[in-house]
């Protein structure tokens, strides 16, 4: 016997496909789909085939394990791994036709050795660190590499790439500085194309578009232009089931540590969603649920499995009804502001206990 989880997460795959088409339409080069972190928490096994059906032929994951998961789901598409490879992984990359992003001299050596073993050239992207100090060849490694090009023997560099630090802030000086640095890097690999724009980068001036854009969060409805209206379609809705209703007197405390107390006779709805489901503890006394568009303030601490809302005065609300926690009245960006984070973290934290409903899904193979 199986039972349905009390709260439901709805994921609109048609909206994800529409967002990819919108982003691809504004980009002169190719537009990939970034499906790392289980497609930002929404289900790569559903999202990747949907994007492939929409015309996407380039996919990025963070890790090899993620790439192996989607490889059989995306036909003849190119699958690339942003974090490159660790020792012992080269054979898996080559056997499955997965392309690494090489960000260090040791990685280059691993891939070159695999090319020698196979007796053929292997494709790769080459990443330069232009300011983030995170991944990518440093200036010192760059000098070593280009003073000894034999290190690249057996490797066919398809693209050079870097990651923009402040793409969501048009006019930030780091954008122009990083663009200049990656162009200088590319000039030393003239056979390679350029991959530069992330989600927000696609909304910078035209030169940032490059040959292969890498939108991620924008596919899933997160606003890539934070100071302007969101140009993308909403993708997720989260509804939390009310499993208890109680009337309390003024002065009654609610939840752990009594951080909220009623100032009037109040009605409290307890919803079966908590921080174990990715509904952050930092939302305590900061967020709202919605019933038929009417806001209900979150009161008291968010706990592991439960959250309480003040539904005083909301008519026609009953035990078993649901509150909208994400949706038309509260986007991932809205909830992120309440939690002092970003929409990326809101999506990737969505838990496994929800009943997940996919709009526009095709049967999984």
C-alpha cells in the first residue's frame, strides 16, 4: 500500500522548454541547457529529455555522475562536465562520449594521456580563470601551457570558456575586465570557439553572447535580470497541505522558542512542510503562504517538518486545504528575498518528500 505525500510540488516542463526557446532566440550562437544539481532540483531525468525535444543539443552538468545519468536520455546531444575530471575518470569520459571542461594542468595531462591510450584526438573545453579564483587555468598555468603546447597533444579544444562574476549587474566593471581577459586567452587558441554567457550574461550587451551560451537558473524561471521584470516563464508551484487548524488566545506563543505570540484571537494553520523539505528555517516570521490569493503570514519558527501560518479571517479555509508557498503570488525570487538567499538555492533545496507533478512530461525510459 502506498500513500500520497501531503504537499505537492508542480514542475512545468513546458515552461522550461519555452524558456529555453526564449533564451535561444535572443542568442546568435548555440544555447546549451545546464542541468547540473538534478536540473536545479527539479529532476534532470524529466528536464533533459524535454529540452532535447525542444531542440537543445548541448548540455552541461557539474559532475561526471550527473552526465552519465542524462547521457542515454539526450540522443546525440553533446554532454559536457563543468568540473572536469578527477584521476581515474578519463576512461569513463571517453567511453561514454562525455566532454570535460579542463581547468588545470593536471586535468589536461589526464585527458592527453587518455588520448594517447586510444590513439586518437579527444575533444575538450578549456577554462580560464579571469577573476573568480575558483576554477580555470591561472595566469601562471596559462603561461606554462602556451610555452609548451605539446601538453595539449591529443586534445582538440572546441571552446575556451570562463564564468562571469557579476553578469546580473549590467555595467559592473568586472564584466568588461573578464571579457577582455577571455578574448586575450582565446587569441592564443585561435581554433577554439568561445563560451561565455550564463543566464544573466545573455541579457548583457551583444558581445557577451559568444558561440555557446550556458543558461541554467533562467531555464527554471529564476529572474536573470534582478532589477527588471522577469522575462522568463514561471516553472514551479509548491502547495503545502494544512494538517491542523487551531484557534488561540492573545498572548499564546507559537512554535519553538516562542518567537511569535498572538496579539489578537488568532487562527493558526499548521502546514506539512519544513526545513527538511527545503523550506528554510531562515523564513521564520518572514514569508507568506497564500490561499486563493489571500496572504497568510508565516508565524513562529519553521521546524523540520512543519510550518505555521496565521490564517485569521481567511474565509472558506478548512483542514486538508493547501497554501501556496511557491507560485503566482510568491516566486522563487520572492521567497529568496525573504530567506536572504537567491532563487538558485530555493530551487536546489526543494526536498524529496513532495508529491511531484510534472506538466508536459513524457514517459521515462
